[in-house]
């Protein structure tokens, strides 16, 4: 029964109905008892499996059981992604591959969580299956293969393992155990809508969901059962968010630390951190829209903004601390470089001074040797000239004596 119709039957201040017939409290009590015994009827939107994908008659479980089963896969499948991404990062040959491995879990874990928490349980199966196939193609033939290099086959193996696990879970929910048609549909959708740049920007199968506008009649007990499952689903989602949010904040801090040496990508890193915060804010807003109906879950939802605010403050403080450390490191390196330059300049000036002194001493020695050689040559030339002059004088004197002897000898013989 529509709640407005029930409220219309309740007397307000003794007013009369439109036909002027007074409504007594006894009549109202009888009506309410009859409704309680007969079971009020209400309408609730339902989710049905698309017959084009898989026959609904093959289902062995109901919608609520599928929802609970898919929610239970969030933590174990996320742990598989985180563990293998860390292994790839530990064995990565360079920082670029390490960064891509970190991005793998930063983007894949929220995407998988979002797919498994789809409101429509059938779409949760299909979208999570499509996500694993899209990631497998991304690391096998897309940009992820170039980004991870030799580690890309490891990421492909992880994605295929997730796909096979989801296939096993889907098969366990059917009578036949054959879900090949769903797998073919998921692979075709993934091939037609591949991941272009990043896992976070992938196209989901939400556009395929046909939210039927028809209404199915449920009894109050069935509605209460659905409300219990919805409450458990919401609490489960809050628990997963509160656990994974801390890890995602730490991963974002690690990503920022890796990008400190690459300043030109700083805006991209801040954008990723902002997207993570926005995702958490959207999740909190979604929970807040559901929590007014669930008083028990309201306290947990109210604490979520404070938790995110404190994590954001801590993340900003960590960023400021890392920037300060980087500036101090640059300052120390500059001082050390200037000191080393000063020492090298002093050493060069000392070597130059010593070289000039050696050259000056060598030049002085050369000048002394040249002067001594010139003096010696001049002395030797003077001795040679003096000896020559003496010899010439001696020869002249000798000739003169011979001439005088011959002259005086001839004169003596001619006298009578």
C-alpha cells in the first residue's frame, strides 16, 4: 500500500472525511490490523537480466544473493591487484616502470571497487568482467604495454586471473554452469571500448543497464528483507572505503615523491590526488543520500568527512615537507658546488703562480747563460785580435830589421 494512502486514514484532530462521516479511532485500528494481517503491498523497482546476454531462467540465486556475493569479492580481488603491482614495482628495472606499476593499483583498485558495487547486481557482474578484459587488452596491446615494458605480461596475467575468477563466480550462480555467452559479450564490449590513456578513464557498461520502469508488487516482509540487504550493502561499502582510503592516500603520496624529480609532471600528480579526493567525496555524498533512512549507519557516514579532511591535511603536510626537503637539498648542493669551485679556482691560481715563477727563473737563467756566452766570445775575440796584432807587429819588426841589415850591409861593402 502507498504510504500516502495509509497516512490519509489516520485521523487528525477529529476532522471528518469528505463525505462528512466521522472516522473513529476504533475503525482506524481495525483497518490497521487488517492491513498488518493481510500484508500491505508496496511497489519497488526491480532489476532483471537481459535475455540477449543470458537466459534469466538459468539463474540459481536471487538478486540479493548476487549483490552480496559480488560485494564480497571487493577485498580479495583488490588484494590480488595490490600484491602483484607491488611485485612488479619491486622487480622493475627503472623508475618509469615503477611509477606505472604504482599507477596500476592506484587506478585499478577504485575501478574494480566501483564495478563490483554497481547498484544493479547483474551489471556488477558484467562491468567487473568487462573491466578485467579491458585492463588485459590495455597491458597486452595498448599503451600499458609500452609503459610497463617487459613487466607488461605480468600485468596481463593478473587481469586474466581476475577475469577467470569472476567467470567462476558467475558460473556458480547458474544451474547450467555455462556463462560463455556473458564472457563473449564482455570481451566484445571491451574490444569495442578499449582503454585509451588510463584505467581511470575507461568506459563502463553503465550505459547498457536497462533500469526497468515497471513495478513489481512486494509484501512488507519482502521489502523489509530488501532493506536489510541494502543496509548491509551500505555498511559493507563504508567499511571498504574506510580501509582502502588510507592505502590510496599513501599510494598518492608515494607517487608524488617519485615525481619530485620530474617537476614538469607536478600538475598531473596533483590532478590525480585531486581526483582521488573527489572520488572519496562523491562516495561520501552517495552514502549520505542513503543514510537518512538508516540511523545506525549515519554515525559512520558522518565520521567519513572528518577522516577524509584529516587525511587531506596529512597529505598536504607531507607534500610541504617533501618540498622543503627538496629545497634544502638544492641549497646544500649549491653551497657545496660553490665551495668546490672556489677550491678549484684557488688551486688553479696557485698552479699558475708557480708556473710563472718557474718560467721567470728559467728565463733569468737563460739570460745569464746568454750574457756569459757573449762575454766569453768577446773576450776570446779580443785575445785573438791582440795576438794577431802582436804577431803582425813582430813580423813587421822582423821585416824592418832585415831591411835595415840589408841596407846597412850593402853600404859597408861599397866604401873604399
